[in-house]
C-alpha cells in the first residue's frame, strides 16, 4: 500500500505517517495539495496531512481541500512538536532563518528575543528547509526543523526546543476515498465525526438552527470553524467535529435534520483519534 505525506523525508508529517503506517511504502509530496491530488488520481491509497496545531490553529489549506476534494478522514494522530535551530557544520554564524510558516510562527517569540535583526523566509516544509541548508554550505542560513532532519541532513543543532510554548502538538489526519474507521495499535484518546456544513443563503438564524440540532440531542461539538467559500464576502462553510460515538439512529437523524433545514452536509467520516507513541 502506498501512503503519500507532506515531504520531504524527515518532515513531521513523515514521522506521523511512520507511526500510523510502519510497514507501508511512504511517498513524499511537495505540498498538501499534491497529497490530495495523489489520492484523487489513485497514485496512492491514502495520504497523511497536518490538520491543526495547538499554537497556530487549523491548517487552512487542509480545511479548504477537505471541502474541495471527495475524500474521507480515516483517523487522526496527535503528535508533540519540538523545533530546533540548526546550521551547516561548516558555518559558525547565520544571516537568515528559513522554515515552514507554521514553524516560524511557533517560534516567533524565541526569534524576536534572540535574533530580532535576522530575517526569516517561508519554505515549503521544515525538513525541506533543513535539506536546503545542507545543500548550500556557502550560504549562511539556519533552518528550524526536527532532530531527525538534523541527523539525516548532517546539520548542527545550535539551540534546542525553541518553540514558544511547551505544549505544542499537531493533529495529523489520514485521508482516502474510503469511508473507513482505521484502527491503529496506538493509544486511543477519543472518537469523533467530522462534517462540513454549508448554510442556505439569506436565511436568518440558519447557524443557530444547525447548532440546535446537536444541542437538543446532547451531542457535544468539540470544534466549529468557519472558512470562506471564496465566492464573495460573507459566504462560508463550517467544519464541525462531533465528539461522540457513532449512533446509527441519533447521529444519522441529526444529519438528516440539518439537510431538511436547507443546509448542505458533507460527511467526512467517523474515526478514532490516537496519541503519538514515543
């Protein structure tokens, strides 16, 4: 079985994919969009992509592609994130810091306090930034990435654990064309149902009506987030997580009632959430 992940090798997403699929072929992709397209075009069986970080929030591209593509979520893995500052061993100083935008945001205060005058540059992934630094020893660059990246690309870590908050975790999801609840040999933390809901236009109280469907059934919502539909100001879809077991009658009736209210519902899946195993 082939599993796509946001690469390159040694990215946080690869570490997550290795936990979920320790015996499968992992195929790196250059972007989150490439991961979704690989599933869509049947180039791989599944893909692992980041969904949410405890500091920076939801990965907006992943949410948008969950809306755009016909895929399901099979499982979710929560992984602790540790960032390290690394340089090429031939260099002693650096004049620019490169990394993924999320990693730069998660280390903002560290960089502001210690390297305020050194510019930063966004790159496609933390591991890709480490690879770039390793391949360009003539450039005085530093990368922010994980310890595996430093080891793989032969870089020297000059500052460890530079994330601004100790409790830094990222949720990774497995997507595929299959409506499957993937069972893993990892510590299970919860289970949930994910839905994308689009409200009817020009109907007052639509969101309140949708939320009431869950409220009177005592179905707990662990997440509700709006994203623009990109069709005009004020047009949104809502990503909703229902934190509970799936009930064939209660859960399905809730979805049917929301549809009867005039809203569109995209069922993304009912699945388990697992914790990273050290």
